């Protein structure tokens, strides 16, 4: 993989944003669309040039001195997990721009410029191999999203944007304290490198040598930052409001990528820097995840606002993602990585559909609108399809990842149980999986009830609704083109998830082995030499 690809993927959107500022307003949409399409094409080129025989190694590495006196470098590189998340980011870029074609009619230069800046920052998070550069990109995502919500959101947008900023900024500062402590330990301890550096690989080798008490505090600090971003119960309350008030593209980016910055941070740093602590406290994190799955699901059941319902469903769905991560086995972690991608596709599509409905009827209240299958059959077809994907219907993308996360949670590290079932080591157990699985039933109920009202219910429109001045009654060609790629990927990953699972197999196996060996439980792996995701791939192909 060429070293110039990652810098271009980060700086190309910034150049596009600069061009939008300099060019006339009427050119803003075209420049943003072409910038994101070119970035997507380059990302596909990076995918083609990636050496999949060594998917666990970081490729396309580039290191440029930034502030040598402080050990700061612009260091980039991706393994297969980071590359797939970058591709998800690049895919949603042109989709969000195209979806905003008719929705944004004022201050277009500001909107599209910040949208491109946000894409650059999110790409930088996944590509960073220097802790300082990672944190700068991680934190900088707050500014574009704050602007998008506060300027282009609904009636309560300023309060939602402020709450989003304060929650995530506070959590990020606490996470920074934990990360800086690791840097300090590396520079001053006898087992560190003895120099100030922010290189992630160097810091990881130092962090694992900290005593259990140190690892525990560092894990807590990192979790407070990354859990807010996910968001994990009980620090989730900013998300439904931000989703509800954000413009359509903002909601799509929030669900599709920004929330994955939290899950990726847990995968990369909590499992990498504090394997002993994550092994010790996996059960506690799993309990919080399960509470979020059920609590958010029950809240969805009583929602009348369709967009708020989908927003709370993200809290529930990402609980499964975290559950798979803290299962600490290959099938669970691989399922979690796959869930990051699948959730971005299906939930992002649902927010697009709700935005398209809102452009026509200016309401999201299920009591005011219904029976759209008669007036908008194409929209309704897509709506039913993506709801079924989100529910986890077998054959669509949501099923495989949810199933893998639950199977990973089911497996226990109890020697007698693993001997009887022939399973790989896991940190949780059957009760975690059984209780979490009930959340799938709740999700199916509230999503299907919503479809029953909006799509198949009695035909009704808002009282003050008038004929559409710009948009047709049903979806236009542009809107179908926006949704079609997501639908194709939902089917492809549902029927044949093997390419993705094969792609993440090496880094996932390395991560799981790292956690168990560094936490003093290497004997568990030794008793289970078949600790791979082959079982998961076989189940997915079925």
C-alpha cells in the first residue's frame, strides 16, 4: 500500500473545503460531491493495494517529524480494521453530500465546507499511529459537528449542540489524562523507553507493564472518554437529542462514523493499553452494555418521534457492539468490528429515509403521518428493507454481527465449560448472552410497530401539509441513488460476510491473544489452539 494514500485521504477534503470557501456559493455542492467521490475512489485504490496476506500489520506507514523536541510526529498507518472503517467514512461522504442537495438551501458554503473538514478529521482518527495526532483528530470532530447541529438543526438545535459538545469534550479531557499518564510512565519509569514519545506501538509495550492499580485507573479514564462517544449507558443522554436536532447528514455521520470513534478507541486503546484491567472489569462493562440494550429499547417502545426512536435504537445496538468487544474472544471481537460497519450502513440509511420523509411532510410524529406505502411505495420499500436489516433478519447484514457478538458473550473462560462445549476462551458467560438476546426481541417489536404505523397504518398527513413544491411525492432518482449502495452492501454482507471476517481475522486474533497473554491468562489460549474466527466465517456462510 503506497505511503501517499493516507495523507491524501486526510488532506483532500481540507483542500475541498478551502475551494468551497473561495468559489461562488452555487458551486459548493458540486465541489463537495466531487471531493468526496474522488476520496472514495482513492480509498478503493488503497483497498486494492492493501496486502491482505499481512492484514494484521500496519501498512501505508508514513512518519514525518512534527515537534521533535516533544516527540510529536505525523505518523500514519492502517491495519485491516482501520482501513475498513476509513472506507465506511469515505462511502458515507458522497452519500451525505447528495442527500443534502435539497435539504440545505441557506449558508451552503459553511455547511459543505464543515462537512468536508469533518470527514478529514474522522479519517485522521482511524489512520493515526501517533497518539497526539489521534487525539487532535478525535477532539477536532466536535467542532464541525457542533456547527452542523447548531446552525442547520431543528428548533432546539443550540441546546442539543451545546449538550453534545460539553458531554463529549468533558469525556475526551478525562481520556486525555489517562493517555498522558501512559506517556509520562513511558518517559520516566524503569520499564519505559526513557523518552517522550507519542508512538502508539511504543506506548502500548510500556502500558502493559503498569501494575494492576495503574491499569485500572487508566482504563477508567479512557472509558469515560470513549464510552461517551459510543455512547454507553449511563453517559448516553446527549445522543438522542443530538440525533433528533441534527440535519439529516449530521445524523447519518453521527450514527455511521462518529459513534464508531468510541468503539474503535476501546478496541485500539482499552484492549491494547490495559489488557489486564479490561480482563478484570469486562463483566462490569458488559453489564452496562446490557442495561443500555434493554433500557434504550424500552424507551424506543414509547417514542412518537421516528427520528428519536432510531436515535435511541443506536444506544441499544451499540450495546451489542461493546458486549462483543469485552467478550475478549475472537468471535466476539470480530463480530463487534463487523457490527461497527453494519450499524453504519443500516442505521445511516434509516436516518436518510427519515430525512427524506421530513423534507416532504415536515413532521416526524407517528401520530400525524402514516400509510405512506400508498403514496410513497419506493420509500416504503426501502424503509421496510432497512428496518429488517436493523432488526437482524437472517440474510441481511445485521444478523451475522449480532449473532457473533452474542455467541462471543455466551462463551466463558471456565475450564470445565469450555472443555464440554469445545469453545474458545471468553470473559463473560451464558447469562450475559441470554439477557442481551432479549434486547433483540424488544428491538424487533418497536421497529416493526413503527413500520406498521408509518408505512402500513391508516393513511394520514399533517393538517397543514401542502403539495411538494420541489420534491415529488415518492423518491426521486437522486434519492434512490443515495440509498441503493447501502441496500446492496446490506445484502452482500448478510449473505456473504466472509470477505470482511477474513480481512479482520489477523488483527482480531492478535488483539485477543495480546489481551489474554498480557493479563496473565495465556494458559487459556494454550488450551484452545483453534482460537480463530473460522467458526464465525462458517456460520456466516450458512
